[in-house]
C-alpha cells in the first residue's frame, strides 16, 4: 500500500511550556509542528507544560500543519501521563524520544490499542542514541506493518553528539555515516526521515547550506527550532522549476502513444526508464500536495 504523501519539509519544535511560542503557531507556515514536552521543557514545569498542551488542543482544531506531540520516555516520571494527555489531544502523531529497539514502539502501540486510542494517531521515533542507530534497521521494519503505526524517524543530532563525543563540525562530516545509515534503514522500512536541528538559529546562511546537504542526502525534511528557519527549509525541500519541468516531460513522453508499452525511451539525448517515470510521478504528486507553498 502506498501511504498518502504528507509534506514534512519544515518540522518545528515548539516547547509546550513557552506560551509566547505556542501563541505564534497559527501564523507559521511550517509543514509540521512538534509540541515538545521532553528536552525543551525543564523538569520543574513539566506538569504545567502538559496542561498548556491540553488547553491548546482544546482551543485549536487542526489546520494544515501536521501536529505531533513529543512525550517524555515512558520510564521517566512524566512519560505515562504525557502519553495519556497526548492520546486525548488526538494529534497526527506522538513522537517517542530515544527509541532503541522495536519494543519501544510496539509497547506504545499496544497501550494505544488497549485504551482505544484514535486509529489516526501515528507514531514517530527519535533515533538519537548509539543503540538506536545500531538497531535502526529492526525498528524501521515496523514501518512495513501498518498495525505498528510507525510513520517517521526524526534524527536527534544533539543527543548523538552528546552520547558519542563526536563533533557536529565540518558540515557534519564525522556523523555523516550514521545519518546515512539511519536514512537507509528508514527508506527500507518505507518511513519518512527528518534531519536533526541546526542550533545556531541566527546563522541563516549556515542553516541554508545544511538544508541543501540534507536534500542531497535524501532527507524528507529538517527539524527546526526557530520560526526564521521555516521559509528556508520549505524552499530547500521544494524541487526547483527545472526538476519539475523535467518530471513533466518524462510523464508526457511515456504517455505518448508511440511509447506505450516501452520500458525504456530516449529523451533529449538521455536514457529514461520506467523507474524514472515512477520517480517523476512521485515528484509531481508531491508538488501537488505541497500546493502553493
Ligand atoms: N516556535 C514558535 N515561536 C518561536 C519559537 C518556536 N520554536 N522560537 C522562538 N519563537 C518566537 C518567540 O516567542 C518570539 O516571539 P515574539 O516575536 O512574539 O516575541 C519570536 O519567535 C522571536 O524569537 P527570538 O527572540 O528570536 O528567540 P527566543 O530567544 O525567544 O527563543 C529559543 C530562542 C532557542 C529559546 C527558542 O527558539 C526555542 O525554544 N526553540 C525551540 C527549542 C526546542 O524546542 N528544542 C527541542 C528540540 S532540539
Ligand atoms: Mg533528544
């Protein structure tokens, strides 16, 4: 089954404890919002943040942006209550931090099933620990089982750097192999995969360069921490006009009567196969879903 495409170019974290930031959400053009109860919320205000989240979801119905709630780990003092609150909010997805094995996901799926949670609530998993990276393949396989609810990996680059001691310098060259490994596992499991954050939110040129890298690496989008990063990510992950025109010409060429039934054709001096047609059709469907953004 082909999952319906959801644009996830810009995925913005908003700490649920930050009333000013929460009030801004409706004005922002991010493809997805992650309401954070975990690392961006200090232990002393965890309960208040959960209450603020409940009030926000009661007061605001879903707009165009996908809504995801990041809960604390279930073994933390806040995790179980976060999960209950998140379930009641009926977001598009619940994001689980520090996922290290398939059971970290299936355990939550079981709780959701047992408590008759809305079937529309999906699960996203943070891959951000050495063990999580090593087991990313097994975890991503859950993406092939629709009952597991798993839709997306989000990479936690700051935690990876903290846990490994590996620096995020030089265009992230040192962590690059791990990022690509996580990406490969995600794609094998038919999951989307969102790149980590860029901490220096005042450096928009550096952010744009990292987005361009993320596009070439194959990521579906970028995690963001500040509204100033939204427009840049949206533009970076939108295919350019030349790529779109090329996709249209491939679809048109295969639709021509003389090419019907052919597996391979020549187009402007290049070999084009049916696999290129599939990619072109996917790209045009993506553009249609993103719409005028
Ligand atoms: N979402 C929505 N609005 C945000 C925002 C966010 N992530 N980050 C900042 N804003 C708002 C601010 O509230 C401020 O609003 P105002 O114009 O009404 O005053 C405006 O954007 C400008 O913010 P600015 O003053 O530049 O930044 P700041 O000092 O208020 O906040 C951070 C800086 C880093 C603390 C803040 O951006 C943040 O908390 N980001 C998310 C961090 C996070 O969730 N981390 C966890 C995952 S790594
Ligand atoms: Mg983290």
